[in-house]
């Protein structure tokens, strides 16, 4: 799941009457935990893809038809094929293809992602929870506002407290946003100590 989705689950599980079973460790992999106020390059790229998806003429005769529409808009072959994996057979038109997801719903979810701000959660996680914020050093998603929010949270939770958890910050070298493919070994090395710590605490 996405980083903000994981943080929202932590937030909701802390509400009175919520189901028990709050996680001990939560890793947010190269995702900004704060609201996005400025349309930077990564945000614009996602908006461009959503606009292209909404403009696709459905139903499609084939995946190749999708690729041709996207190529005309300047999208890479890799992105064309990735979007093509989200097509399925149209139940109303035999031999035709449609999206597997609600296009307008995807736009609404992305708009909500931009608005959501978990800075306060990072400054005061629920008791017993450690939030790990990981930044890929080749990623272009980290602006000064985001870094400031993370550093404030780490400082605010640096001292042990009985009423809250903690927030930790990690940096992964030699990786862009897709950390699990760019530097999987480095990712495991960063995560392993916290997993061992969580296992020891559960024993």
C-alpha cells in the first residue's frame, strides 16, 4: 500500500473503539507524509498521466490502440505497457477493452492524497508504534517543507515517552522512488534492524 495509506491506518487504529492490533513498525518508503502545496515535477507527471487516462477513447480494440494514443502524447514505452496492464475485457462489447479501475475515482484519490497531512501523526505517533520515514536519495519528491516536517517529528519523538511512539528517518543511497528495484539489498539492510527489534519485542 502507499505510504499515506499506511499512515491513515495507523491514525484510524488510534481512535477510541478502533480494533486492537496497532502495528509496532510502519515503514513509509519514499512518500511525502505532509500535504503537497506546490505542483512540482513528480506531481505534474502524475497529473499528466491521469489526464491522458481520462482522454483515452473507450472501449479499445486492443492494447496496441492504447499504446498508439499514449505514444502520440509523448509517453514512454514502459509507461504505455504499465497502463496497458490495467485493461480488461469489456463485458458489454465483445473483443474490446476498458480500464480495470474507475478513472474519475483515481483522480479523486490523487487529489485527496495531495491534501492529506500526517505531520501531526509523525510528531506524536500512538504509543508503542515506530514510524520509519525512508527517503531515497535520488528521489525528486523531497522539498524543504517535507524535510522540515520530518526533522521536526524526529526531534519531537527523540526522547522516550509513555504516551506516544517514535518517528525515525532513514536515507537510502543509490535509489530513486522505486526503492525495491533500485537498491533492494540496501533497503533490506536498512529495515532489518527494526524488524529484529520488533521480533524481539514480541517474543
